[in-house]
C-alpha cells in the first residue's frame, strides 16, 4: 500500500494541533482509512483534541527502561533479548481507535533523551509506513523532525499560521527551511487560522504575497472551538456545520484529500 504522508507544521499557539485534529476527523468521515496518526510534538495534545486517552508513549517507555537500568533491575523476560523486549514495548505504544491508529512520541527527561526517542519515533514510522493509506503527522513547532530526517517523504505539507504578520513570517521561515534543505514535499500550502469573519486584511495578504506562500484556504475564528476547549470537549469534534469545519471541508476538497 502506498502511504500518503500529510505533515502539519507551524509555530506554537496558532491552532496547528486543532487544525491537524480536524483534518484527521475529515479523512475519517470520508472513509479514507486506514490512517496512522502521529503526534510528533513532545508538547502537543493531539490526543485531547481528538478525545483519545493515552496511557503509553514512546517517551514513557524509554523512561521506564532507563529507570530499570539505573536500578539494575531487568524487566526483560528470560529468552528475550533487550532489542526484542524494546520492540515489544514500543508496539504497545500504538493506540487503536475505530477509525485510525495513533502513535504518540511523548516527553522524556534528562540530557540526550530527546535524540534517543526521536530515533525511536523514526524507527516506528518506518515500520508502519506502507501499512496505512494516510499518515497524518502533527509536528512540533518548526520542522525539527523533517530536518532530522525522522519523517518519510512528505506528500502534503501544510503550514498553519494565525492571521497576523508575525504568524505569516514564521510560516515563511519554515518554508525557507524546507527549500534550503531541498526536502521537496509533493505539495506545500499555507492555511491561515482564526481569521475574524474568515477574511484577511490587506496587510496580511501583502505579507503572504511578499514571501511567495501558496494560500490554500482561511479558517475563521470560531467561538465554538474555544467553548469546546474550555469545557474539556475534543475541539476536533465540533459539529460539521460549524464555520471552521465548513471552511476546512473546502480546503480538503481543494487539496483532493
């Protein structure tokens, strides 16, 4: 099976993870599965946006194994190598939902741990690549995982910004990094989020044009998303007739996803 990789990137606080969650919901509603959802942001809360309980992450498994080594207490069953045990434990990190499976990187503690769990994430992504029709990856702010080569070739790279000049400038810096690294995603588009009335003022339009960003659509400021978040409800599950969902459907249709 050929896997179409969708990566969502942008600076913190622009609604990147909520947008990613809504993209996942849209793909599921269209029956585009099987999907693998990857939360590659150590500080992300994609599971909360989707309404998924997470007990095990790649980071927590790493911490568990490191703690056992520190105490010199081996949790490895007899007859199993350390590598086999690690693979067994990492398989447990795959969360199976009705419409998609989910892999969460999670946080680690201590010096050098990020590099280790980043390597684990790459190994797991490589293992699952080809088993799913779509892989949707919520990246950390910036392009750390893409720059490190953690991700496979990205077919659709979506840069998410809020409707401010600084937000557009941050998206432009990510686009510049993509070009400098010659990553060559199949498609790289800009989504502007939280626009009052779903419209951009002339200053923001000028900034987008100045940096040569390819705007695929605008998501309006939707108070219902805020209300869902305040009430502890999965914000990706706002009704389909909510303005932000209607706008996202148009973007998905344009992208042919």
